[in-house]
C-alpha cells in the first residue's frame, strides 16, 4: 500500500517507525506533490501550539523559497508568545468571506500536528467542500473521521507516533528533500516546536531523534536561551498576581499527595487576570514536594468548572477526567464540567484519595509529553 | 608540556578544545594514575550542585567496580534533591577527626567542578598538608591559588572551559577508558549533572556535546522525566508560601524592565520559610514579560542583605554586583552586602535604570549557564 496510489492508509495500520519503507515512500510521493503544486495552504489545529506553529512557519519559508504561492490559514489565533517566529507576518486567521475562494483553488493543503480532524474547524470544512488534496504530517493519534465514513481524508499521510514532535518530521523531510541548508528563522521555528512539545527535553518522548534534531538546529545557528526566554520568560504580570492567589488558596489532601486549588471568577477579577493566565498552574502544583496528583479547578461562567489534572507519573489520572466527561493523557488530562467547582472537587477527591493510597504498591511511571 | 611529567599546566594556557592533544594526553596520564592507585578520595566544592554530585557519584561507582577503595568526602552537605542519586549512601561530609587519617593515606584525590580551590575548605587544606596527589576535572575558570604561589596544585588537570558540564568530561573519560557500558545509576547521575548545569538544555552552553551526551545517557536507560521530576518537582511548601509573599511584594521600575523584590526576615518568618526557599526566586522574576533585569534582596541578620541579580541576556549586570562587592556571570550574579536592603536598592536602582535605558541601542545577548 503506497501513498499517492489513491489509497488512504488507515490510522489502524500504525504506528510506523520513522525509517520504514512506508514513510520513505510517503515522503517521496509528498515531495512530488509539492513539486507539482502551485498554490499550497498550510494549517494546524485550533488554539495552535508551538509544534503546529513552528512546523507551519518553517515549512512556509521552505515553500516560498521554492516560489510556491503559500499561505498559512488557521481557524484561531496563535498565542502571542509565538509571534516572534513570524517576522514576515505569515500567520493568518481563516476568514471564509475573504479566503474561501483562494482556498478552493489550492492544489494542496498540508495540515500539521492535527490529531483530531474536527480541530481544523471551518478550514477543514471548506477544504473538504472544495475537494482540495490533503496531506497530513503528524505524531498524534488520529480521530475525528466519523463524518468522513471513518476514513482519514489525506492523500499524503506522514504519520509517525514515535516522533517527539511534528516538527521533527518536518525537519526530517527538509533534511532529505531541501537542497539549501536550513535558515536561522526556519531552525528557530523548528526548535521552538521541539522544546514546546518535549517540555524542553524533559518528557519521556525526548529520544535520540529529539536530541539529534537539537544538534542540527544549533548548528544552523539557534541560540537555545534566545528561544527559551522568548517562549518561557514572557509571563504576564496578571499571571504573577494570580499565582499569588493560587499559593494562598492551595489545599492538600491524601497525606499531601494531592494538591488542589479552586480559582473563582472573583479571584481572577481581583487579580485582573483571565482564563489564559491559568495556563500551566496545574503543572506548578505538581512541582510541590510529595504532591503526586495536582488538581486545578477554574470557575467558568458561575456554575461551570474547568478541571485540569496532572500526575507526577506514578498514577494515571485520565480515568478521573473521563468520569467527568473529559479526557487526555495518563498524566495530563482535563475536563469541562457543567457543575460548580465545590461539587466537582467533592466528586473527584475521594477517587483521587483512593488512588494515592495505592501508591506504595505501584511502580514508577513516566511522562510522555503531548 | 604533558601532564604526569611533574609539570603543572597554568590556567592561563587555556581554554583547550575538547579533543586537543593536551586533553588526550591528560586523560591518558590520569587513567594510568587511576590504574595505579589503591585508595582514592573524591570531592567537590562547598554547597555542592548537581554537576559536582553527579560527577562524583558516577565516578565513584566506576572506581568501586574496579575494586578501588574510594570515598566521597565533601566539606558541606549535598542538597536533599540530589539524594535520590545516592542509593548506596556514598556521600559523606568530611570530618577531620574521623577522616584525616584515611585522607592522608590516599594515593590520589580527584576534585570535580571546583573552580576556586578555596571552595574545598578543610578537605583542600588537609589534602595539601598531607601532600596527596591531586587531579582536577573541571569546566570553570580557575582561581583561589594565591596561597599556593599562584600555581594550581594539580598533577592531573583535565580542564575544558568549553564543556557544558564537568560531568560531560567525566562521561568522555568513561566512554574512552571504561570497558563496561554505563550502568543506569551512573547514567542518571551524569544526566542530572548535565541538566542542572545547562538549565535543562536551555542555556547557551548547550552545544552539540551536551545533546550527544544526552543521547548516550538515554540509550543507557535514562528516562528524562523520571530525573526531572526528582530534581525539579520537589518544591517545599514553605517555598510555595514564600512565592506568594514575593508576588505580593513585587515592584517594577525602569518602564517595567526592572523587576525587584525585598524579602525581609519578617516575611520569611510569616511564611515559615528559610533562606534556602529563596533559591530560584530571582530567576522567577526574570520570567516576567518585559523584565530585563531581576533583583532579589533578601534580608539577612537584620542589617545585611543578600542580593541576587539576573538579566534576560541583553544587558550584563555583573558590574553592578562587583560594585556591591560581589561578582558572578554577566547575566547571573550576586553580592552579600553589610547594609540594609533599603540602602542597597537605593544604590543600585539608579544604576540599573541607566542600564535599561540603553536597551534599544544594544544587541541581543545570550545565557551561558553556570
């Protein structure tokens, strides 16, 4: 089964190790499609992360150097911390009124880091409507194909679950098919993607390939701290104030193995903070000594609650998120619950307390990143 | 000039790139000394860090496997976060009454990551007194030889300023001279050293060698997150409370490019916190958006002040530390000042405000780690 033959490879035939004959053939067919295409659209999932954005920007620069007519159209805005990567202003938010005609005439659309097809939102809807040929470069489990008869809609499907980031696959493609060396802006975009998806080489998806990629990007001119400080040292003052509120309202249970906090709308208002400032706070609670499970409850619209769960890696906690109607990774999951936070914590605290009691009987876990 | 010839190589003849003939000869001579020695002492600087401790423990395991009589004797205790590396209980604090006789009969002492010879304290004094043959493995600038006539006292001197960590040099030695593969405990010790000295591959001392070393250690079985959570996710509750105090007392000046905070003894007492909990707080202030220079003042004994200065990398700030009688790296420095914090901030604030005014005229800097 070769890509480009008109057949679609099912997600169930994966995972594929990086250097399989399938992947080699997939890249070759994809490259032929790139060479043949005049107009190419690039996109990624809603609320793009560093991996999606970095992959797009590096790929876009590559295509523009090849004189392709190329645009990046995402369904939602990119977080401001990644704007430093976009010195040319290439990141656009898809506006059907303005862009649908342009989209309809694309020879190819490449989607990065997508996972769930539905997360393309209006971009995905219009690409399908206009039958644009689709390519996907990804390292996530695949879903969201129910309305497409369960079949991924990609003609070119470069999927490698074992890759530490989608940008790693883009890097491999560019290394193999690009005649020029990587520019510094491409290398910084790919490096940003790599560090944000591996937690700065911290999660267990950090493998040989992740470090080899880092070496190559450093050789292309990346200064690690220059990128890190732009991505990680941009904390808003409102977030700092809210962190103070968090530290004053932290609660412990289960012999200190559970750390939890509820942030109410009133607290956010008093810190002049927004939902966005809450990002990373559950990871912060997890950094506390003895805390194995961190829970952050954020009040949304009065009687709804956003729940974020983190585990230090010994206990999986996504089953609790699933019970609340959410989901995620074993050690990083969450849910959005239409109930007040007081009810939510009363529901999950006993479950988590039972869980941490089993600690001594369980081996050590890991953290596979996102 | 070859090591082992009785000559001592002056620090001024450095830096030496890693694969110079000098370094190769130095390692060869050092290895012969290891082979010939029966009793070997290992030490590092006072208040050991991850690099010193990780290097010692990996090297100690190597020597014990060679049936050498080997002890690790440091002048001060190792931070508790590194205790997980010491499953055999090899880390000891030097007690002259108990240990001097043992020390005096050593064939060789290897000091790791030392920099300033005086930071060996009583261990250094007694090694010199008993004329024990000394070897140094280090990547720091060398100092503290004034009382030794300005000459480093090392017969074997493996100094490489360009190495991302001392453990990188230990790893290179073990790769070249050890017949067995690295064990997991050795690999975890070396990995801990590497991530603590490179800021998890964040500082600009993170080079090709750092990432190659990481690959090798991951191949030896290291699970990155297992180590990271043991080193970085061990925050004391007292530190969390103190962080709340910090966020409530943060001040900004110089158009928000200076972020500063004074922590008084009263504040520490109310948070039930100690000086130790302040560690890393100046780095935290630096993570705030627009803050280029972070200043943390900690009140010590009423009218003394510990000053910690951090820069995001555009402005060097160690000249300010020097003015206060301290020193350090361009972007991470500090001082201990026998004056109340109110006087200290009044002294340095105008200097820093002048400095940040020059921002737009200056290029971008880097961060070379520690």
